[in-house]
C-alpha cells in the first residue's frame, strides 16, 4: 500500500505501510500557564496601540466577549483578566460574556477563584428581550440588537479564534477584524443572516459574502466601541500557537499570516481512502470538528473512495444530526439544513455531503448503535481500521484535519 502522510506546515511523507500509531496525534498543547501568559504579553504590547494600562482607566466597566469556537478559552480569559487587573481594573468591574450557554459552564469551571474572584460570567441569549438592546440600524434599515452587557460596557474586549479550515486564498469562516463579536453577540435574526449554512458554503458568492459580512462587522464594532481586540491562532494538539492583541485591523492581518504559516498543507494526489485525524482535547472533539475534517478529506479522496475519521468524539448527537437518521430524501434534508444556522446544522450538512459522495467511517467514543443510524459506519479500533485500509491501493493520512489550510485552491477530486 502507498501511504502519504500530510502534516500541517510540513512536506508530505510517503511510505509503503500505514503508520497507525500516528493516528494518536502526539502534538502537545502548551500548558495552561503558558497560554495565559501569551494573552498577558499580547495585551502588554498590543499592535498599533499603547500598553493596556494606557487604554483603560480604573473606573472602566469591562466586557470580555468570548466568541464561539475559542480554543483554550479558560487560560485565555484568565490571562486577559490578569492583564486587566494589572492595569488597575477592579475585577468586580469585569464581566465575561460567552456566545452561548454551552460555552459558559466549562469556562466558569476553568477559571480559578484566585484569578476570577468577583468576575461575573454570563451567556448571550440572542432571542432574549431582556438581554438585548437597540444599537442602531444595519444596512437596509434593519434594527441591530446587541447584547446589553456588551453595549453598556465602557470598554469591550472581543476574544476570538482565527479561522483555519479552508483554502489559504479564501477561508470560508473568516469574518474580519471583529470576528467573534459579530454576529455572535447580536440578535437571532442577525446571526441567522450571516451564519446560515448555505451562506457559509456558497463558494460562488464567497467574495461578495465576505465583503458584506466584514462591512456589517466593522459597523457593529464601531457601534459597540471595541478599539482593542484579542485573537488566538489555534495550535497543534488543540492548543494555541499565538495570541495577538491590539488594533483590530493590524491584529486581523497579523493573525492571518501566523495561521497561514502554521496550518498550510499541500494537496496530495487523490487517494482511495483518506484517514482524517482530529487532534486535541474535549473542546476539539466535537461534531463541528468532524464536519471540518470531512470537508478537508473530501479534497483528497478519489471519486468513489472512502473517508475515515479518527477521533475521541464523545459529544452527543443533537437534533440536527439526528435528522440524518430520519431523512427519506437527502436532497430535501440538505436544503432544509442549508436554511438553518449554527455549528450543529453546519456539521450535519457537511456530514450529509460527505455521505452522498461515498462511505464514511468514524472512530469515536460514542455508542456504535447511535452512530450507525446516521449512515456513518462506526469503527471500533485500530485493528478494524487496518482491515479497512488494507482493501485499498493507496491511503492518505491527514493530521490535525479540523485545521488544515490547503495551499492549492484547485479541486483535485
């Protein structure tokens, strides 16, 4: 068997055997203390701005807006709180707002009492009348409703993750300088308008879509008043490769450069079977990561070939994913999912697309009897996986599959 191993930022390695041990991606993420210090250092020397202590006053009320999909959210927020405290801000004046209820609980658990004593953590409700307030008018005179805590703060500090999955020339989830703040902390209608599945996946309208979203995000950033942002570039093993803070435009450009270098991955020749490895801890072992890994693997698999995803996935199957087991018409389901927004709908849509193109196998920690009705073939372990790949002439192993940024924009299938 001809095996090609693809690792982000490294040239392809070719062997005549399948290195199954590599499926246990050995990249080690930085420690909690190291990641927190990255945030502290970034805020002490922000790009295009003076140090944090000169950007805030002791009486300022601070809102830390934590965008969805942030890796190592606990250490990053802890470092931000520590930097604000060192700049003279009373912790009782700091509120942390997460983009969803799901993000708030693990974040609260990750923050130690010593770091976060007095800091309130709350979650954004995009449908809640009491938690939203009128911020202005968007394009077309549509009312723009924003999280009340964020809007009423003297200083808003958005923390977001740099998007990695996609082509270097056009990352489908890039949102510009205020990604993480917009649309995550606005009303349901605004979120749906910019995060619909069909919007994210409409390659033909990519340029216009990104321009529209960035224009809307810039307007939102100006309305809210967020002259300082912090952005984390995901790193190997589910960690953080770099943290940048400062002027939104400068941070956006610098984070894109760091991410491009860290996650660039060459496209190999199409293979009969692609093994997509999802690395990192529980915050990376999600259906969202599975969807991203499948999208990346589809760029590498030969027509009619097989994709296998190796993961430690334990996230339950939600309502949108469960629809895969109930659908009689895949095209009808794809259209329904495309009209929805949110990470689960996007993950379900990506799983469905992969299943329509060929068999999908999944190694996870879920009950096989729950996975199989989705149309996905569960894999118990390495021995079963070895038997699967031995049926084919060639195989590509794609490491850190949820993050890769392909360096060749051509469709190789």
